[in-house]
C-alpha cells in the first residue's frame, strides 16, 4: 500500500516521496504544506525539526483507501492553487 499511495502522489503532483517499508511516507515539496493541510483538517507530521530536513519535508500515515484519497485530493488542491 505505501508504494501505491506514494507512486500516485509522484505521478499527479511534484511531491517527492521517499521509499518506505513502514506505514508512513516521507514527502518533500518545494514549499511547506503542513500548515495548509492542517487548516483543511488533514494532520501531517512537519519534519522541519528532523536533522537535515527543513519545512518542505512532511510525513503522512498510510491509512485506509478513503483516508488516503482525502489526503491526496487535499494535497492536489493546495498545489493547484
């Protein structure tokens, strides 16, 4: 499942999604999306306090298909603005 979600985000957006064997994905976009997603009710982990990362990195949990689609649609909407 993680690779399906990640590959869809890569294809449809310019978000870089790093390979993961866990139930979350580390992502990077050219600007911070964490606060904007939170304002839409979508909780992501801002990774700016991780060593070597800035506010363009965020982590998302891979959940149910419907949850993943909500996340994906919210990200696409923010990027298309």
